[in-house]
């Protein structure tokens, strides 16, 4: 064993001895049991004074005016959000066209377009007013222009040549 190992072993033994050796402990004397106190009845004047003292804060609280100010208001450094404004209602739009293109017919230079509403074919020429408040404004080789009369707005139906 080297000198260092001997010193470490001696330190270990000294530590263990100090840990387990009773070091000047005070002997435990018997626990003294205290006797319970006997409640003494309170005299009448003391009870009356106690009653007066408990009533006094209630009376004082009733006499005080109610606080109108909020002593601890909620505080924030963030500015309040702007008030909500609902978006404007959408602009009125004509309903979708109830017609589908069926075909066209050219007779003596006059163009007649055949449309279908539901299962009923309708021959259409420029200037004609159709059921559902639709007026045919213009018929070209590629489209038919309609005007929805209650809103006076135009819609286009594309056709194939």
C-alpha cells in the first residue's frame, strides 16, 4: 500500500467512526404531559363588550359611503381594437341563367336561337322578353346577351358556332 492509499483509508475510518459514534447527545428526559386547561366562564360585561366590538365594524361599514372609483382598474398598453364593422352586403347580382343553348336557325338573314328551359325548347330573337323577367338584347355568332329586368343587369350565354 502506498502512503496515499493509507491516508485515504484512515480518512474513511475516521469518517465512519464520526458518523456512527454518539457525539455528546443529550439524554432524553421524560416527556412532561401538560394538563388541559379548564375553560372559565366569561363574565357578562366581557361578553357585552365583545358584542359591541363585533357590531362596531358592521355599523361603521354601513355608515361609510359606497366607493364609486375602481381602485385597481385593468390596465393595458395595447390600444383597444377598432369597433367591428360588418362588411358591406354584396352587390345584387342577377340569378344564373335558366336557359341552355340548343341550336340556331338562319332564315332569310334572320338568326333564331333555340334555347332550352327545363325540357321545353324556346325560339329566341333579339328584343324578345322571356319568362322569368329576361330580355334578349343581342344575338351574335358566339353569345346571346340577356338583361335581367328587375336589376337591369346583363348576363351572357356563350354558344358554339
